[in-house]
C-alpha cells in the first residue's frame, strides 16, 4: 500500500507523469469492467476517460482504507452501471454455431483460434446474465478481487455476492449444457 500512497501523493502534488502512471496501472481494470457492462464501443472509450477524470477530481478523498485499485474499481463500477442502465435496450448477440470442443489442447494455431472463439462465446454467455451476476463473475474470476473487495466496490453484502456467483455459475452451466447437449454435474 506504500506504493499507492506514494503515487497518490505525487498525483496530488500535480505531477502529470504520476497521473499517467496511475492511468496505465489501472487502465486494464477500468476498460475490462466498462467493457463487460457497456456494449457500445465508442461509449466505452468515453466512459473510461470520464472515470479517470472522476478519479483525478476525487483523489484527495481517497483515504487508504482499501487498495487504490479497489477504490478505482468502485468508481468504474458505478459509472458503468449507470451507463448500462441507460442502454437497457441492449441487442442480443448471435451465438456461434460451430464451437470447438471444450477440452481441445492448444497444439497448433487452429486450436489456439478455437480457444479464443470459445472465450468469446463464454463472454457472450456472461453478457446475457443479469448485471449483478456479470459484475460478480467479472470482478471475482476475471479481475481476481476478493469477496471483501467486491463488497467494497459494489456495496453488495458478501453473502449476496456468493449467491450471485453460485447462481451465475448455474446459469452458465445450463446454457453450455443446452448448447452442447452434454450432461454436466
């Protein structure tokens, strides 16, 4: 956390280079969160810029009770949710017809491409989940935040998050089972 303190201190002193470092450190987190909740690519870019401006404007309020990444993720989450709610008329994305086998080894470029297509398919399935489930999956599995950190980011109690994760996994399993017509435990 001392690195966070030093970086925040430098930004608050007006060092432009320090703010660029802060953006570079957290850009992937913010764009990932925004990308999972906001479908319009042009809006995603604008929203990421707005989020970092909000971070800059409110950095003096950061109190080091959590990691800097958790605080930034909370801002990104709230902004992305607000934008996504305004976009309620999200269009459905078609699912690919010919998906690779789930256990295909990555021995050659074709199989690597199959794996990428499978990841895209799973992303589409996650995108069909309710926002609360998408957020839980994204923050826990993809961003690797702890349940306590996710509670700080979203304001959702830990027990509810566990329930969201469990239900999301169940829904994803069911969607995959139906699509592939396979038996899953």
